[in-house]
């Protein structure tokens, strides 16, 4: 779904929760996926940062499928406690954005 924002009094934008529309989303963890376009062996890199712990592996098919170059930010809502993710990835030369309840 398309991300929605709340305009704060200082003109900055706060991302709204896709479930309740609240704007107290808190970062839960962040993942980065990097796969070379010509890599036939899916030997790309996956980096995850979660609660002050960083891990690096080659688990590329969990969230992004076989798409290359992507970022996933997981949130937890401070109002309704639902979890959501904001994904940015590349596919066929386009940069795709998805914001969904998990
Ligand atoms: Zn919420």
C-alpha cells in the first residue's frame, strides 16, 4: 500500500501506521539486501541490524524474493502494536516501494 504521512508542526513528515493511522511508529529492525544483477548463484549479501546486533549472511530469499538491491525497515506501532514493513527494492529497472502490515 501507499505510505501515508502526518505533517508535524515543524513541517517534517511522520510516517503513519498502515493499520490504525497513528504516527508513533518505532524502528524494530533494518535489513539490506545486495545481489549483483549477473549473479547466477545468488551469492549476494544480506545485512541485518536488530537491537544493537548486526549480522551478515547470504539469506536472500526471505523477504525480497529473488529481487536485488533492497532495504526493509520493520516498525512496531506505539498505538496499536501492529508490525509493518517499509520495503524499497529494484525490479526490472524500477525502484519499487511497499508499506504493509506484517
Ligand atoms: Zn498502529
